[in-house]
């Protein structure tokens, strides 16, 4: 039996071998047939014979035959046409002779013929040289320099530039000279620019560290694509290359007299000298107005004699523009909190609980009412008539009255004249809470707008000297909100002594530090830095343990916002502070220094901090929460980094310590402020039902931030479900209500996103406001559910209408037709690609969502703004001809 099985298996093996042999022979036959089919056509055979004859001639000793043979070879290589995917035929047929030709070339003595021969060998080396030999470049240097480099074709030039980069890297490692490489590269760059290969030109100069040479090759036809590519690269470059790119792109824009575009890049670099230079270089008064409006959005003030431009710089008419938008959209009618809650859609038990007139419910309604009617100047709770107004404030009890009175500032936001007359009567109240609220209202009212008479400084500075703690605190905070990002020197003398005075309570000193941080955000001010550091070292541990101390650290961090390595000395000093506040301040300073840069190394560093195991009994772990928020802060504004963050947060949520889990929702809120991405909403909705109540409350607030000012219907539905779910938990319900108010902020006409001008510029004042509210939520029990819920008003510095509104040259309303659609990234794309997709046509003013972009539908007007967003001035196009009239 066994033998039979063996015989059977032998037969099977023999069968398999036969089958294999038959398959192999069939493949051989096929290949033979293929070769027969591939036998050269008559034309190709003739070309091959001709090339072989030319190679033989080059080997002969008769010199008079060499030149005609070389010229014939050159002509054949240049005129050879073939498909884009295969090697040109002359190069293909010369492949067997490549090594022979190299030997022949080596034997020749130096002459013009030898140099032309080297040119031909350089082209052949592109295909047949060994990897890493860089023979294409070597023969190019031996070859004739009078030959135009582009005459050998685009592929040759690209290959040559690749070898130049490799050679440059090899030489810099050995410290050898690279002048000849740079000279050759500068010959190649004009060719690339002429042939729509701007990206190749920029990459070549980047690798050769010669990007500053680019402006002299760029002209009016190529500058747009070159600058678009360069600016697109900035997020992916490490310092100092990123700043070098911005400076070079700015130089190109200035060369082409495109001052608004140059100004955008100067703002991104945060260099006030360059900003002044760009602004003052512009001689067109209308264009200057447009630039002034851009500077006003960024809270940058420049001295000017022209009153119209001065008004633009001060944002004086922002309220008027916003109200005209509201009238156009027909949303002027005030809304009440009940219109937002839609309690009738919620569970009946919830509706009943919500109607109970408790101080906390009323406080929630106050915030909601302030957010939904922000900047409209009218509402039904606070300003319907004299009696109702004062009676509502008293419904909120004690410290609730501060937020209630302060809400008047938010309702009449930017409208200083009307707002001050409304708030004035509360300034003289005998109740300190109401007086404090009125002072805070003045600060909120003036946020982002500059009045010549400076009412906040005049009205608030007196109260800092005299008054109870809550009045002083509100006045300090009001100044911080009113002058956020302005860098006003007067505030330095007023607030700095409060920071350094160790006899004051920690809350006053920290509030002064925070306000100074907001006013001088991103300025690296040395006086404030040294004072805060000194105070941290001098204060006793019992003070540093105070929950307010985190705001002193935040104030210090804000000074270095976006300044990257400028904070190194401060970080070193903070290491000397042994108290946990030192570590917290260190993390805050570092994350704010790299805010919006997308710096991968810093993100990794923050993740390492989150990874450390902290023994809570021995030390504080709050710095881990700050590090988690830092991941989002560093990555925001850069799409790929933001996507990676979302994955990272998922891991942190699974494996992180409680302090990290509580910070993750806040980080998500910061990352996607006013940008309700479906996946983020789903994630936060899941966290809002978490077993850990702290995580749930962070998630509910984050949902409010993500949906802020968008009226997102899906999110509104989620909030109604949450209100039903938490109807018995008064604190969490309070948070749900506030987030509902944020979702419908200004009836859906405003944004909290700190990035504007096509997401190119980050507003420091907006980041300061967002970060203040988020740091407040790292201890929401003391602040939001305690006495200092008015810290929520820090969001006012980030609030701005998400409109596109168009004016003529005299700043008169000029409705035009625009197309609004999803923004498309067109960096480096060939031709004239469409910048938006799935567009709809509207008449201005229109609302723009986070990822939307607008463009003019006709060529009747020319936009003076580089990006159609915010307030845009239009000029009549002199070349436009109306087809209907024709």
C-alpha cells in the first residue's frame, strides 16, 4: 500500500515537471514572437545605422570628421521625438556605446570639439550613468558654456538640477566651495520660471540656500505662482528657512508693487518695521484704506495724518457695517434665550426644571442672551426698558450681577457711543458687583475698536487705584479686553506695579499679569517678562498654590505668542522655580511661543510630557493638561498637523491620566474653533456623556467653541438632547445652556476662529482670548461655577463678523455678485485651476463659513484686497465692457 502511494506521488511530481516545462517553452515562444514583432522598422533601422556610423567617426583619428559627426549627433538627440513615457530613440540606440564614447572623450585633447562632445555625454549620462556618480553634472562642467542649457529639453534640466542638489550637499559636508554649483543653478532658474516650473526653481534655490537670489528672476507673469508656492511651503519648513521664504516672497511682492500682499507676509512675520514700510510705501490712497482695514482686523495701529485712513485703522465703523449686514440678512429682531433653548422640543420634565427661576438659571440666560444678541445693540432681557433692565440684573444675585451688567457691553459691542450711554448709569451704583460689571462692560464694549478719546483708559484707571477687590479686578480685566493686542505703553505704568506688589492678593496680581499679556501679546516685552518672573520667585508657596496663579503663567506665555525661539532665556529662568507653577509656566510659554507653527518637534515634546507618570501626592500634574492643549495650539492653522492631532487625542483619551482626559476636549475646541467638522462633533458628543463629569463639562464647552457662531443644526439637536440628559444636574445644564448661546452667537453671524485672510494670518488677540477661556476651564469649578464666571467674556477678543462686505472707493456700500464655494488648494497646480468648488452665487454682503472662499462673479470691478473676506474695497475695472450694452 505504501509503495503504491509512493508511485502515485512520483507520477504527480513528474506531471508537474512536464507542465512547468511546457509553460516555460510557451513563454519562450511568446518572447521570441515579441522580439520578432519588435524588430526595428525601416526608419528606426536607418537611425540606428546612422548613429553607429557617427560613433565610428568619432573614434577615427581624422579630426575634420569629428565636428560634423558631433553636430549631427546633437541635432539627432535634440530633434528626437518619442512618447512621454519612453527614452528617446537616439539615446536608446546609443546605450551600448556609452562607455566607449566616454573612453574616446577622455583621449581627446582640450578643444571646442571636446567640449561639445562633453555636452552630448552629459545628456547621455542622464539615462545611462551609474547611480550616485553625478556624471551628467560632471560632463556639464567640462562642456561648452555658450550652449543654452534649456536647448536639451526640460527633462535634462530637471535631472541636472537634481544632481546639483546632491553635489551641493556632498560638498557642504566636506566644507568645499560651491560657487560653481550656485552659478549653474542661477542659469537653470530662469529656464524653470519660463516653462511654468516655478516649484522646481524654488526647490533648487532652497536646497542651495540661495533663495534670496530669486526676486531678480521673477517678473509680472511669474510672480503670482512663485509666491503662492513659496507661501504654501512656509508651514513645512524649519526655522530659519520659513522666515527667509516669507521675506523673499515679500520682496517679490514689493518689487511688483503688490503692497497688500506684502503687508500680509509682514504681519505673518510680526515685524512692525516691515509693516510700517509696506504701509507707507503705498501711494494709492484707496489701496491704503484697504491695507488699514487689514491692520485694524489684526489690532495693529500706525500713525497717519489722513482722517479717513485713521478711521479705518481704528475700526470705527465696524458696528455700522455689522448692523448693515444684519439688516440685509433680516436678523435684527432680538432673540431670547427661550428661542434658543426650544424647551418645548426637550423632554417635559426638563422644560419644567428650566422654568424654575433660580439664580443659576438666570445667570445662564444672561450669558446666552449676551452671546446671541452680541453687537446688535438690542435685546429683550437687558435693554427693553428702564425697569426690566435693572430688575433682571437683580435676578442673578451677588457675583452673578457682575456678569449680568457686563453683558451690556457685549450686546452693544463696538458701538461705543450708544454702549457708553447704556452702561453709564450702572457706574454709580452702590452695589460693588454692579459697578464692577459696568467697568467690565466698558472693556468688552471697546474690544477691537479704538476711540480717539480712549474711554476705557479714562473710566477704568481710577477704579484700579480705589475700590473693592472685585471692582479693581473687573477694571483690570476690562483694560485687558479693551486694549488686547494694542501694546499701549500707558497700561504698563498702570498695571505693572500690581503684578510686582506681593502684598496684594494673588487674584489681583495674576489678573494684572494676564491683562498685560493680552495687551502686549506677542511683543516679547522685557519689563513685563522680568517682573512676572521676579514675582513668581518672590511669592510664597501658599500664594503660588492659588488657582489664580495659572493666569500669571498664561500672561507670561502670551508675551511670546508665535515668537518661537525668542522665549529660550525665559524658559531657562523658569527651570529655577522649584514650585509646580514653574513647570506649568514653562509648558505655557513654550506652547504659546510655537502657536500655529505646526512645529513637529514641539508637538512630540508635549506628547512626551503627557507620557510621564506623575505621582499626584508628591507633585501637581496640571502641566500635563497644558501640554495636551499645547498639541492643538501648535498644530492649528496647518491642515495635516490638525488631522494628525485628532488621531493623537484619541489615544490620549484612551490611555491618558484624568488631567489629560479633561484637557483633550478643550484642545479639540481650540483646534476647530467655529469649524464644526462632523467627526469632531461626534467625538465630543461621545465625551459629553463621559463617566468623569469633568470630561463631560469640558466636552460640552468644547462643542460650544467648535460650533460658535455657525447655527449648526446637528449641534443644536445634540445640545437639546444633552439638556434632557442632564436635566437633574444643575451645573452641567448651566454649561449646556452657555454652549447653546455660543452656537447661536450673534445669531450665527460671527466666528471665533483666530485665522483670517484665507487662513493665512493668525490674530494674536483672538488666540489670547481663546486661550484665556480654555485655561479658565482647567479649573471650571472655581471660575465658571464659582465667582469668576465673567472670565468667559475673554472670548470677545476673538469675536469677529464672518462676513464679506463690499464698498466702493469712498467706503459707500456697493453690492456685487460673488461666487462662494469650498476653498481648493491650488499651490503648484498647472494652468489656471479653479480656486473654489461647488459654488453658489450671491449678492454681497454674504456670510463665509470656515473653509469657504469667495470670488467676484464678473470682471466689472477689481478687488483691492488680496483675499475676498471681511471688508473689501472695489474699484471700477477700466477695461470692462458690458456685453448687454454692446
